[in-house]
C-alpha cells in the first residue's frame, strides 16, 4: 500500500516537473519576444543578463547542496563557453527578427545538422530510416520559410547561424561531459561565468552600454522588471531540463518537447497575430511528422540495443 502511494507521489512529482518546464519554456519565448517587440531591449545585453542570473542561480544551488561543483580547467571549456554565447545570441536574434512559427521551425533543423556533424566529424553512423526522417523535417522548414508572409532574409541568416552553433554546442556538451566526467549543472556552473565575461567584453562593440537603448540606459521600470524576470525564467528552464532528464530520460524530455513545439507555434499565431498560410501549415505538419518519426525510430533502436546487451552472456 505504501509503495503504491510512493509510486503515485513519484508520478505526481514528474508530472509537476514536466508541467513546470512546459510553462517556463513557453513563457521564456513569449516574454523575450514581448521584450523585443514592445521595449526594443538590445539582444546581446539580454543574453548577458540571462548568463549572469543563471550563474548566480547555480551558485545558490551549490550552496544549498543541490549539486557539488567539480574543479575544471578553464582552457578545456573555452570553445564550449564561446559556442554557448553564439547559440544563445543567434537564437535570440532569430526570435527577434522572425515570426515565432519560423523561429520554432528553424530550431527543428538542429537534429539534421547534429547528424551531419556527427557523421562528417565524428565518423558516427546512422540507420537509413533515421536519415530518411531528415527529408520531411527539412522540407517542412523550407516550405514554411518560402511561404512566410513576414519573410525576413536577415532573420533567416540568424536562424541558420543559430542552428549551426546550437548543433555544435550540443555535440560538444555531450563530448565534454563524457571527457571531464561531469553532469550538465557542473558544466554550466563553470561555463556561465566564462560566457558572461566574453559577452561583457563584446557587448560595447555591438550595442550601446549607457544612454538611450543601452543596458544601463533610462529604461522604464516595467522593462527592467521584464528583463530580470526573463533572466530568472531562463535559469528555471535550465534547472527544470536538468531535473527532468535526471528523473526520467532524454527521450521523455524530447517527446515532451514536441508537445511544447505545437503549443509555442499556436501561441505565436494567437498572441502576436502572426499570419499563417495553408502552405505554411503543411510545412509545420511535415516537420512535425519528421520529428515524431525520428523520435520513434531512435527510441526503437535504443530499445533494440538494450535487449541485445541483456541477452549477451
């Protein structure tokens, strides 16, 4: 009886964690878009706020013994910290310059690019059916971009750069975690201050620091509160991702990601009145079909590998 109650409590905790991640992940996209559209807050400065708040949040977490920091050589993390800056800055620039639909669909291209990087640079092989799922994903993104009424060439350049740097970052994070024997929070604890320092040096070359439109400019209280809230929610997104993967599995998190993908798309068209043509709708369905097929095949292959290991004497 007690074990049944414990199981229900455990499932309840996981459901609450997934719901919390859903809320903060969707909230960060719409909040950042709102800050760009209604306040025009500079992109790199907003990213810097996110990094600083994330680092402070992680510092508090390690003081509360939520995780134990591990001493890491900074030279090993330099490239990772640089790619972390690039992926957040370019992803935010894509959100700033594109409709939420195009921004969200462009992110779906991360899977094909990661597969290409791992195949070309790490000699990793993927089954034919996994490779075939990349066709509907790519075709859907192209269809949506081509028929996007608010098509923005600069936005697409930022989206492409965002996908490339995000893919590199995700591949490197996996490699570094394995190489240094650390978890994602231990890695982020060192990475966030390094990325903050890099942006602190870079921001003055691209954006004003003081005066009108600068990070320390005369912003209304509502804009300052929105930016701080955005930083806190960005930290909560990172923390909840770590918690979900630690308590379920990366596959559960990715499956849940498809649900967030659909809700974020719908929310963009409702909240920001983004126009949606029939062909764009077909593009979205095409990409979603590809993502679901990829996850299904990946899951069945992982299960097949597990059963082979179990059968091996």
